[in-house]
């Protein structure tokens, strides 16, 4: 069944800036003449890129026996462009990127196309780009789950809510916010008293931004939409400073160790789990098909209004995580129970039956 997701507009690299992992080529990969390059965005916006996506991708490519390289742009669009140039010069035939912004991502894809390299958008759609396929989760649904989670955690009581959105250059952040607004805006008991985006998903900047929003609302904040667990942690730090942590529901995303610990401690009401293994396997399937000259299987299309096209897509289903179902993440291998339940969180895990 086709489903269209409406998407809104909104060389050698220095070793210190990149992390590389390469797999050995196999006969099947050589037969198809394929080598796959993946460029991850950073290590600051979320710990997932290096702790979850990289190992999942390495495992999938190694199991398939394809030649690959994975590097990280460390938050720099210029570095990502340099890495891409190096990968193309080194003979990749398929290049997957998690863009840092659509303009720089589109430039990389345009240059790749002139060299006969096929491209994939991983996790974030490049507006105005030329990727053959987009692999991600249904990001509007991610936001809808966050919005519904906040509404549920507020329990129907009259509430003033602040929206702390992700980076304005990340199309996913636009979709998350849109999905959350679709639920929150339709809830008469909720009033939005502040909203701001956080450039580059910077958690330090988020502390300052949320504190300013909190002050502007005279502290009359009853709930917070935070676009991911990193931003949620920034929010919790200000709520702790004002002795309100645990009294004000806060959303999140990515089901990180910190996010799950905050949920168990009661300072964060929910997160959204997106299996890195599932997403990495989907990317590997698409990349391997393209590398071997095949036609990858897709499940839907995603609208790129800037480029005026519908991009063939694989959109996966996210899961809402609360204190009652944290074990879903453990059972799927998304996080290690012992790491989450270590130290001061052991008693919280025990109380939750974990």
C-alpha cells in the first residue's frame, strides 16, 4: 500500500574530524562493481549516529559481503562535502548521506550524479535533492506520537505548553513539530505559551533557549514538547534548577540511555523509539540493490516540494515509549538494560519491573 508523506520546506579528510570503518569486498560485491559510502552527520545532535547506526550499518554490510566506507562529518557541511568528494574519487558507486542542511546535501548529490554515483537520503530528506531513494521513519508519525504522549501525560488538565523544536535546517524537525502540533493544537485544554527551534540540535543552546522561554512565561509552564532526548535533557536541567523536575511532563525521541533513565526517574514522560538496526538494514537493502544495478523495493513516496517530485521511500514505523513499556527497547536490542539500570537508576528499574 502506497503512502505519501507530505514534506514541508522549511581528497583526504583529517583523521580528527572523521571516523572510518571499511568492510572487505566479496565476490558478489565485485561482480556488481559496487562500493557503498555512508556519511553520518555528527556526534553531538544525538549519540545514536555512532553508538547505534554505525555498528548496525557495519553489521549489515559485512553480512552482505559488500565493500563499504562510513565516515562522520562532525557537524560540518564543508567536511561532509570533502568526505563525499573523497569517497567519489575512491570509487563508491552508491553514496548515502544524512544531510546537515538541504542546500549542502543537494550540492553533494548533484556532484555525485555527474560522476554516475547513485545517492540515497538516509534519515533526513534532502529538499531539492536528487536521491534515488529516501530511507527513514515516518517522521510526521514520530511527532504525532510525541504530541499524543504529551497530551496523555498532562491527563486532560488545563496546561500551558512550550515547544522546543529541533534544528530549523533539518526537514525532519519540521515534520516532528507538524505531527505534534496536529495533536496538541486540537486539544482545547492546552495553550502554547512559547515555541522556538534549536539551531543544529545543540543541547547547550537548548538550555539557554528553554530557560528564556520559561522565564518569558513567568514559570507558568505545565508541559514541554522537546523534539529529542538531548533537548529533553536540557529542559530537565532547567526544571531541576527551578525544583519542578518530575512535575512538568517532557517529551523526547531516540530512546537514548539518558532519555530512558529520565523516563524511569519520572523527569521525562515519554520518548519515541526508532530501531537503528531496522533503519540501517533498510538502508543496506536499498544500497546493495543500487550497487548491484537492481531496483530497490520501496513502500511509499515522500513529497519534496522544493524539488517538485515524489521521492521513492522506505518509511518505517516508530514506537512510543513510556515507563510502562521501556522493555520494548531492551528486547529489540536498542539499549542495554544493565547500562540504563546502572547506579542510581537501579531502584527505578526495579520499581518498573525491569
